[in-house]
């Protein structure tokens, strides 16, 4: 038999074997990684337990003009813009330019009124979902994705973007920016809409900003490592954005909320910032950047990589929050199909992280185990998107973004291990009481 012919047959068989396995992995993983996915129609998250049954009203302070089914947030994206007739659409291609602008999100049907949105936002039960739509995007400026420095002079367009943020900061109660970094398998619209939801449920009291990196809307790109590399490449763009905001806005604190694969971007950007400013101590860094909380929700980051970055992140921010679940199937699938490393947001990482926190005396790092106490509560907090889809956990995230308070002042309960916190069976009463004490009855 001709050896070259045999080799050709074997090569074809290997290719078929490879493709079959990739398809098999994709089929299995899609079932588990649904937590990062987006749907054609996005809906408003369930009402956080802190507000259910109108016990606390986060919207009471809003003016008549602010009581609208439309809300605006800022955005920064390294997606390539694709022009359309009515608005700018950002696609899936990776750009070397960071695009900055403002997005308008509509909550409800076209004819929905504020009263309907208000009742929906405070009700523990919703008969029908409330749909959310990205209505308009307005690009205000562009900047390089790499190398932006504190001393760099702003272009007129960049100055206009900064001025717009400062104008919004002057109007809101909480003079802070909430910067959201999304997970995988979502588009630009999903990123802006979820950031708008967090802003909405926080009483529209801070400035929301979505960092939209160019993930595809197909999980196969993540499984093959394409979007993993894109996430890592996007950290430089996030770093430049953080420098811009720290240097040129009047913000009191910048809170960073990273989810799943977005934790790869946020943790690397903060780690690299720490290396860039290694000549400064922790107090000087905190004063220079004014970072508040850095939340790593359901973090899809290998534990050894996360630990390597954790001390640097701790140096930069006021507090670090890591959420963990024992039934996050997306992170279990990521470990099984994408490298074998325990993920920072999985229950297997808890003891490793806790020991690292204690050994390195990281007093500003907290772990929230959302599964701890489930036997007494009578339910577990499960899935990959629990941090915004479960009314208890979303309450803590939103209250943290609004107040920057430590865990014992947010209604959380300490576990036996140092640095570990959980949601006890009386958590709804605790967080409502905490809100009353800390905000003195005024949300």
C-alpha cells in the first residue's frame, strides 16, 4: 500500500476525530455555560429582596424628569463599529481603538409608563417579563487601547466625553462610577443593558459605564480559546480607560463589577496597573486611582492566576469581593473542558483563597459563599448568573455598589473562617435594617 496514501487517510481521520470531539465538547458545554449567554429578548432582573413589597423605595428621591422608562449609561468598547441607518452598532471584531459614548436603554414596551416600571421593580412577583431594549448609541470619542498615560493631553472629543461624565456625577446622589465588565457569549447590547439594570435598581444614583469587549455570541469561540485571548487582549484597553477616568473625572470612587470571563480582563488590568506604578505604596495608589470595590462575580479565572493577581488588586482598591457557589455548572464545565484548573468562583477554590487571604494579611478581601447556610435557609443559590438573577445576591451587589460598605454593615453574616461571609436565613431582614441605618431612611 502506498505510504503517502495511508498518511492522507490517517490525516483525514484525525481531522474528523478532532472535529467530532470539538462538536461534542460544544454540545455538552453549551448546556453548562448558559449562564453567560444572552437571549434574543433581554428582560429586567427579578426584584432584589431588599425592595420586595415596597419595604424600601430606591426611587423616592427621583425628580419627575428622572422617572422615565428610558435610562442612559456610558460605554467603552473595543468592538469595531458597524454603521446602520438609525444608530451605531458594534460588532464582534476586535478593534485597536477604544470607542466611548452613551447608550439609551428602554425598559418595557414602547407604550410602557413609569408607574408600570416602578411597580414591576418593587414587586416580589411579576406575572409577565419586562423586556429591555438598547434604543440608541451615541459615540462621543475614541482613544488608543494601549499606553494611555496620566499626563496625556485630551483631544476635544475625549474632553467632551469626560465632561459628560462629570455632568452626570454632579447630578447623582452617589458621586461614583460603576464600571461593568461582562462575561462571554454576549453582544454589545447585552453589556449595556445589564449595566443599566444595576444602575436602575441602585436608584439611578451613580454613573453606570459598560466595558464591552468583543466576545462572540457563540460559545464555541470561547471553548476554542479565541474569546479567551480576546479577553486578555482587552485588559490593556480597560487599563487605559481606568487611567482616563481616574485622572480626568471628579468621581469619588470607581467601583468595578466583573462577571465570569470579564474577571480575566479586570484582574489582569488591575494587576498590570499595579506593576506600572510599583513605585507607589498602597495608600498612594488608592488616593491616585480612587477605586472603591472590585467585585469578581462567578469568576472564570484559574485559581493560580487569580492568586497571583490578588495581592496587587488588594493594593489598588478599597475592598475586593469574590463570590463563590457550589452549583455553578458553567465553572465546572470550564474546568473540565478548558484546562483543568479550579476556577476562582467555584467552591473548590474557597479554602485556597481563604488561606491566601490569611497568609498574606489581605484585610480588605472578602469571600461570599452563596451556598453556605443553604440547609437552614431551605434553598441553595445556584447557577452561573446568580449574582444578578437571585434576589438575595443581587441585593448585596447593588447595596455594595451604592454604599461601598464592608460586609458586616451590608447584612452579611461571618462564617467561622476568616474573610468568609454568607447570607443567613434572616438576610432579607438584615439588609433592610442595614439600609435603614446606613442611609438614614433616604435611599
